[in-house]
C-alpha cells in the first residue's frame, strides 16, 4: 500500500515569475490566461483578474497556482506558466 505524500499549501501576497521576464503578480492584477491541449496547442484563453496566488509544496514538486476571476464570470485555477500579465497600452 502506497503512503500518501504530504502536501503543503500556502497563500502568497505576490509572486515574482522567472518564466515571464521577472514580472511580479499580485492579487487584483489583470491577466491573460491560456488553456492548452495535451499537444501544447492553445484551446481556450481569455482575460481576467487574479484573485489568489497559492503555492503547493510536495516532495515531488513545487508549483504556483493562480485563481482567476474570468471576464465571463467563471473562476479558474491555472498553473502560473499558463498566465501572463496584461497591461493596457494606448
């Protein structure tokens, strides 16, 4: 019988991403999110507001997840690599 791995979760106030050119993500930031197929093709995407940043730590991995309030009213939880900062350019 396999023993369950201990998994720790904590909420972060900000996250500095090395994946997105060292951008800092904070709750209430506007973001552009993507969902990928198993082949790495973008199948869905949109814009939303970052509402929570969670770090999941386990023996096997350390991952950052974003909870996003999407513009269509749904809430999605995505890994941080599938989200990029969005800025309004005039």
